[in-house]
């Protein structure tokens, strides 16, 4: 499919200089104030506890609206209160000894480093598309090398990568979203129908605990998990990133500045769980951890003989980041998960567009870090199931200031809330504190320091 048609743009390419936020029929609803699970979360802190003006201010500062909409149209205000949620989580992390990051701005920093912008129904990163189904919309990702082959299996035709987007669009248009949801689970694909579920809840952080001196063993990759580990490191924890010889973090082969941002100051260990001595060293390392961060399906580390429940029983906080929950067994990336749960903008035609750059990832990373830096009721450890999908749904439970308008102002944009106007900030990057270590550079030093026999 040609680039000009790949995002499904319809109608005129001209967009007005201002655009009131609208919802497409069957699209993301405007959730009620207070949101689902309010009784459960209110005991820790009311969420959200900010009115529409504060939510609009946080969105304007975040850089996310500038990444939402068509490249030839105005920025758009997303639904919900994700920027306010992110700012609240960053405040919790600061209270636990972390730095004073602006959580709202963390949502757009990957795009700030890459220089990429909004692309309508194609994600900022380019690997996810919004396409119509017979009964609505779907988000489909093809970020992995094997994805074209898997999507071909879903369609039932052997296609090369160049022909796949058009054939996939045809297949989706002839099928309902439920058909897609069933098949992506079976094939291990990242994608799904857009079915907003703002009634979902996610765990919320409790009383902050000091992060200084915690040993964090980080098995995660890409963005959400590494951001969690990065924030824990910034709060004073010692972070050891663990990779296997056959499965390095794929982000190593992406933007090196972004990788450095999330991994500078961490130790890098490579251990082979297929080797008896490597597996023994891996088990001992995990047995010393105060916090374990994983961002894969639970069966992955269980296959190495690691038992999350047993580690929690000895007092470890095991952070399990998944796309749709530990029990679901489904994969997903930040863009398709956020879209499937309804965190989407709506263009001048009332049709969905991506909201920001894979915002489910940094939202989940922030929440995971805040949970790890929280006192456990009664002490002890826990296995914390942190689902990106549920985090997104929780963020849709707040007011988004739907009456706000984006208006042109000189060379930039303002968010007009009816009483005040706020400039829409461009995504702003942080700079790495240094270079990330090469894969496995610290294996021997870390094991020796901890008294673990070298494999």
C-alpha cells in the first residue's frame, strides 16, 4: 500500500486551523468523572483528583497533543487524563527518593529524541496502523521480523511484506473485530479491535519507600520495563540488566541515544540459562534481588526455572509487565494496546487517529516504578501484575477537558479551554547521563561482587 493511503485518511487532506474534540460513533466514549474502581482506589488517593482545567494543562505541557492527529492538520487533545496520571506517578517516585522528573513530559520523550511526528492512522514510530473492520476499527502492529509471516497466516495467504498491508486491510474490512481478537491470540500477534473498557482498574501505589540500596534485576526490554528500571536507578537502586546470549534487548539495535537514556549507569549481565552453570548463576542472582522486573509472558522466565511466587514469598517485589495481564498470554506493544483500549484522538471527520507515541509504554513504566517504590501492606514481597491495557483504561476514567479547542497561534498552537489558553509544548527530550554498557560487559564483576560462582 502506498504511503499516502496507508493511514486510511479519507476526505479532504485540508484540516482546519482549529478543531473541537469530537467522538466518532462507536468510538472512545467520554468516561464519567471518578471512573471505575473509584471506591477501591480512593482509600489510597482519589484518582483522578484534578478537574478538567488541570488535565488540559498537563496534556498541553506533555507534548502528546503535538503527536496526535494528521501530519497536515492540527494537534488534537486525547481523551482521558494520562498526562495527569503520569505527573502524579512521577511525584510518588520523587517522594521515594527519585529525581523531580515531569511525568507528563516523559510520555513524549522518545519521539522528541527521534524527531518523528504525528502520522494520523499510522503510529509515530511507523510500525502500527489503524484500519477499519466490518464493525469498527482495529490496531495492528508489525514491529517484529516474523510479523509479516504471522499476519500472512492470519489472512490465509502467503504474501510478501510489500503486499501485506493492502491484503490485511481487505481482510479486516471483511471481518468483525472479534474475529481479529481471537486469531491474534492464537498466532501471537500484536493487535486487536478498538474496544474501550474504561471500567478496568489497575493497582495503584501506596506509601512511598526509599529506593536507595535496592538491588533490581531487570529482565525487560524495549520501553516500559527499562523505563521502570531507569526510574528505580534514579531513585538510588542498583540495577542489573540481564540478557541471554540468544535474546538481547531489541532496543539495542534501535535509537542509541534513547537506549543510553534508559540504561546508562546500569550493569549489564549476560547468562545462558541453557547451560547448567549459567542457570545456577541466574538463579542465585535473582535470589539476591529486592525487585525483579520482567516484561514478557510469564512462561518465558518460568522456562528458566524461575518461580515468581517463590521469590515473592521470600520478600521480593516481582514486577510483571504484560500487554493484557499475566493470565491472558497475549503480546502487544504500546501503540496497539493504547488504541485497542480507546486512547485515541478523533480527527475533524470524527475518525480515530493515534494519540501520542506508544503512550501505554511510558505510562506502564511509571506505574511499575511507583509500585516498586511503595511499602507493601504488612511488609513482604508480591507478584504485581501490571497490565498495559488496564493502565490505559484507568487513565480513561478521568476528565479530559473535552470542550477544549486547539487553535493556531503564530507558528504554534494553543489549547483554548474557554477561559484560558495554554501553549501546546513540543515533545522535549532528556539527555542520557552517559553511555549504556555493552551487552554482558559487567557479568564477571557483578557475579564476583555478589559472591556468585562464575559460569
